[in-house]
C-alpha cells in the first residue's frame, strides 16, 4: 500500500512467516529454522550467499536495508519496471524453475548500465542517476568503474538472424553487492575513526561528542531536534541507557557498533571526502591489513603501503 512504508527484506521475511503460520511464536521458530538452513546449505547454490548478504547473515558488520533495496531495484530494472513486462518476468521465472539444476538467468547486455544507475541515466551526468544506495557510499568515478567492470562480465550469445549478447543476472547482482559492501566498509571505517577521535576519557561516546561528529566531521547542518532524534535511534541500536532511561544520558561504548548503527539510520560520510588511497585503481577497497602495514585489495589482490 502506498500509505505504508516499504518493508526491507528482513521485515518482509518476518511478515511472510507470520502470514504463513499465523502465530508469532511458531513464525519466529520457523524463521530461525529457515535462517539455519541458509547457513548450513549456503555453498549448495550460488544464490544463497547474495540473499544472505541482503538480510545481514553475511557481512553483517555493514548490514543496512540499502543492500536489499539495491538488489530489488537491480532485478526490477533488469526485467522492466512497468506492468507490461510482468509477462516476461513470469516467463523468466518459469525458465529458472524448469532449469533449476543450473538456475542461470540471462538478461541482455544493454540493460547493464540501466540496472546500476537507471534507464534514463547518462554516465557523464551523475545528476541523472537513480542510484541512491551507491551514491551514498561511492563517488561517481567509482560507480562508473563498477559499470565498466559489469561490462566485462562473460557474455552468452543467442539468436540466428538477430544476435543478442546476454549476461548472467546473478553475476551482475553479486558484483554490485560486493561493491556496495566494500564501499560501505570504507564508510564504516571512517565512522569508527570519528568515534575514536571524539570519545571521552572513559572511551565512550556521549551525546555532546556525537554532535561534534555530526557538525564537525560529517558537516551535516541538522537542527538540535533532528540530531537528538538520530542519537535516540543510535542508542536503540547500539547504546546503553542509564537507570533514568534518558537517551540524552546514554552512551555508546564500541566504535564498530556505532559505525554499523550510523549506516542503518543513514548517517553516512560523504564519499567525496574519502581519501583516494583507500581505493585501488581497479575500483575495489583496500581492506586487509598485514603485520608489515601492507594492505591488500579485495579485488585484484594488489598490495600497497599506507599513504602510497
């Protein structure tokens, strides 16, 4: 319904199981069984891991609804967003079920750019892009790099008189999810640094220190009412409230929990302020630090020293 907020994937799962079983206790038990089965069988099918990322089982340290929102939008764009395309979607789903051993679903290569930045978008003009989840954590150049990597995916050719080149939608989705996860990890690292910069002598973050992060580091010009409301959201997700129950007197003790909570309530550092040293030339994140201070790119596996 247009009057109700759109559910994220986790909320949809909860609603699905409740509607299916009718009783909350049974629905919760069945949902736990479902999640347990996903974890147990995650290597049995290539679609399990991307789905697990969307609901926070894998890469849960950077989970937000942006992951499933992006995935759903990509799938909608790959098959068409309007009602006249419902027949083709149904036919595609039927094909997948009939070929369940491979589960390969192909889409024309011409939709790659549309899947990532929108059907009417121009790569030269980010103002025309419809890619809020990517733009929140990545620069336009990084997103263009993602489109370029997507255009390098393996093709399958079909047709006799009219040749059409297709890409595997699962490979495209996995590439986009991996990129979004990597870019979100970089945002989390920045938020962790802001936490460590402003935390008090007791190593905890309080409301006043949080306001310095918002205004000084993130350069967000929120009124006090909005800042206070966001703080309450963070406390609900990652904070500790004292005996008085007042969020204004609550604290956050861990920088990892603070960063993930910020991502979930849409407090995200501008990607345009991120150091280019955090991104490899292939467009992936440098993530793994070694004892000798070398960092390894998650994509091409190249290494570099910090600041080089």
